[in-house]
C-alpha cells in the first residue's frame, strides 16, 4: 500500500490513514519507518568527509 502525504494533507487525514493501516495489518506498524537512518558510519565523521571533498 502506498500513501502519499504532502504539506496540504490535514493532520486528521493522516491519523485516519494510520488507523486504516493498523487495522488492515496489526503486526506491521509504521514505527519502523520513522527515526534516524542506521548506518555504519558516525554522522559527524560523514559530514567531515563530505565537506573535505570540496577542498
């Protein structure tokens, strides 16, 4: 299922979509899609590396 949410989508509509998804498949939640990306490299080290490529 694909849901497109843009800046004009109301908060109420988003909550309705989330509830609909939860009732369709209760084992799969949306929490796994929120938060920071898990990477092997530290965020600060990555920024320094990228910025040094410009020099």
